[in-house]
């Protein structure tokens, strides 16, 4: 069995809220379409720094995460995004 990919859309939650409240226009909501690797065992979504910047995300905190090869790595946890 090979690697499985799917197209997803990532949207900044804060922008959705601001748009619904009338503070920004709907076309100003930041979103990114990406082709992502599907990992059925994953508990979180990992994004690149480029996507983080495009969405204008902030950092909420840091946490330790166990990666696929068993090592632990410090990861940044961003402000919320919507995944479709």
C-alpha cells in the first residue's frame, strides 16, 4: 500500500469570525488549498512555516510530540484553523 494524499482547504478561524461579524469582507478571509498526506494515526495536523505565514497564524504554545521514527520534537501549536 502506498502513500495516500487528499486535497484539503485550511482557513483561519479568526478571519471567519471577523467576516461573520462584518469586520472584514468575505474575500479577505485567509485560506490555503493544499494536497496533504493522509495519516490515519495522526492526532494533530502539521503544517509548513509557509502555510503558517500565508494564513497569518499566531503561536499559542509549544508542546513535545513523538514523530514517526519514535523521536520527540518540540512543536509549535498555532492558533486555530478550520480543515475542510
